[in-house]
């Protein structure tokens, strides 16, 4: 199945990594899915207060 999701490396302190593991398990999500969920929630909150975020078109 094709996906339009990009892959990148994220470096976290051990304590942050472990806490995300606890939070994601409590919601029955993978850590990756939980991080994406939290980021999308944050983006929505920012856009509600500061307006829509419009990324520049990447030339990759």
C-alpha cells in the first residue's frame, strides 16, 4: 500500500522516549502514531489561534 508519509529520524532523551511510550500504550497507539496524533493536535490548536499554516512548496 502506497503512502505519502515521509520518514525521518527523531532523537529524544531517554526520559522523553519512555514517557511517550507510556502515553502511547495508554491510548493503544504505536509511538509513531501517538507522536503524529499529538503533532496534528498541536498544529490544529496553533492554526485556531494564529491562522492557517501554509508550507512553502518543497523542490525535492
